[in-house]
């Protein structure tokens, strides 16, 4: 009997196992790559939807529902909602970036900017401010200054 590949779709990856040829024949490498990409998209969509649910729908409705609204960005994905975007990158996680901080992040180029991918949801900060952290910096917001991006800077309050 000739050998073939059997494909198992798992939430985190597509696993191809060598085995005996079945009625479908051998899976071409191009098809294998397409299956891997489809599994990544499905996993990202599930993670983003789960985050939206955990936020009790605070991000609002998806601006583009369905698969067309899931945007690939580098090695991750995001979906745009009426109140911000939820970003997912498999080795970092899933985070909601919104408001003035989200606007600044988008203006800078999002995940392809020098900041990289989000590493936290928005958090409260001193003096009625808030902050979202990213791989290579942070965006801070205060009522009197608006959103400002900082990287590798130590802040000292006196």
C-alpha cells in the first residue's frame, strides 16, 4: 500500500501524520499550507471571540463580521469593533486596545510599528491616567496630555 498524509486539525496547529494511503490520496504541499493557515485563522477567531465574551461585549459589534473581518497582521490577527480592536498573536495572547490609546496605536502602525504587539489590556495609571503595554513600549493617556507613546524610558515621580 502506498503512503499518504493524514491531516488532523487541532486548535493550535495542523498535524500531518504519515500513514497508509486512503481514498483521498496524498495531500499536496500547497493544500497542507492552506490547511495550516485555515487552522491559524480559526484559532485566532476563536480566541478573539472568547476575549469579546469575557469583556461582556464592551468592544461593541464587529465592523466587518465573519471571516472577512479577521485581519492578518504579520504573525497574528485582529478584528475591528465599534470600540477598538482585539489583537491576537499566538505567543503573546489576546488584548483589547481602544479609545485614544487605540487611535494612537493605529496611527503608529499597530503591530507593525516599533511598539510591536499588545501585551496587556488597558490598565489604570496614576493621576487618572491609563496605560496599555506593548512588546517594545507603552502608550499612556492622561486627561491633560492625551495619548503619548514611550519606549525604554524610566518615569520617576517626585
